[in-house]
């Protein structure tokens, strides 16, 4: 069975641009969460979606948004990119709303120049 | 506020030896989950072991086991018979499931394994 897949794996963007990151959960998983991991730190929670509705939001500005599609895949959008948005963006999926067993994808490395 | 603290930025172990990674957390909740994740250079976060707070018995997964001390809010990971493939960054995490299934991670401990 395929695990959590994320695309693209690497991305370079210019300040002020917009970026869309994509995530496909494990088959049967209805919960998708997004995390930002800055170099040298632990991941920070951005969003959780379950059954296509936002169930949790971390302390990130409104430039960050996300959505979940009927097939449970998800997109993370970031507008007006800043240099500080450079990070590894991780997607995790879980079968349950509480995320009691979350499985992560390999991440998207975003570099803002 | 819930916090997770890993006080050992780096640890080293000899192959085949045992190593313990420390983690403490702060919460006012009585029911929660704790996890250890491994992140090798490939960057993928891999679930190592999970502990449910209401369970008294410490979780075990093959060579990996935890020492869960609920009153002390301590959750350490013991790796027995260390292997070269165990070298990675290890993160302790607390699940805040009444706030959207939010995982709160510690700062990580980088484990190196010497042959």
C-alpha cells in the first residue's frame, strides 16, 4: 500500500510569490494535517482537516490556507511568500479525527529566495 | 500551555549497546497520547512507538521501549541493541486531540551510532 505522498519534493520560489503544496493520504485515511519544520527545530502544527472540514489551526498568519478534497487529498497554499517561510512542509494522515496514529509523508522542501 | 522538552540535543551510542533518550512534557489533561518519531536524513517522520496515557503498562515495539512516568510527566525512549540504521533525529510528541488532533513536538535529539 502507498504511504502518504507529497508533491513536489523540492520547490524554489521568490519572495511575494504564491505556492501550492499537495498531499495524498494513505488509502482509507480521512484526516490530513500539515506541519512546518524549520531547520533544526521540531515540526509546528499548521492545520488539520477531517472529512473536508477544518478541525484545527495553528498559530500561522492568514497567508496560510488549506483545503481537503472529496477524495481526502489536500492542498496547502501560502501567499505572499517571505524568506521565513523556507522550511520543510510535512503532511500527515490518520484514520481518525483525533490523529491517534499519524503517518507522515516525505515532505516538501520549500526555499524562498 | 502544553509543552514538550527534550533536554539532550545530541546523543551517541556504540553499536549493539543501549541508549535512553529523555523527554518531559507539561499538560493539565488526564487523557492523552505520547509518541516517539524518528526522522532520518531522508526527512520522513517515522512513527517509532506510541503510549496512551491511561495505560499503566509501558509500550514496547521490538528493540524500542518507553518508560512512561505519568506523575513526573516523563516519557523516555530506550533503544536496545542499537544498530547503525537507528542513527537519526528523534522527536518526542504529545497529542492534543481536543484541539484538532494537534501534535506538539519537542526540539529533537540527534542520535549517532558508532560502529
